[in-house]
C-alpha cells in the first residue's frame, strides 16, 4: 500500500514538474507499476522503468 501511495505521489510530481507527460509511455508504465507491480512489465517497458523512471523518482523529493 505504501509503495502505491509513494509512486502515485511521485508520478503526480513528475507530471507537475514536466519531467513526464500525462498519457505518455512513461506515465502508462508508472500506472502499470502502481496497479500491478514491476513484474507485470514487458522487457522493453522494464528497461525504460529501470533506466529512466527509477532514477527520476530517486532524484526527487516529494513535497
């Protein structure tokens, strides 16, 4: 439950800061992870999540 709350807040902040766009592939991947976990991702989606999204999430501080 806490993972979902954290990732949802991170997603909203990334959108607000313009680091990802709503309805983009990155947004869709984050939504999948929030709903079902990273294990549900395809290899390509997992690569984007690991290489782009995780570093973005780790570098931000949630307000």
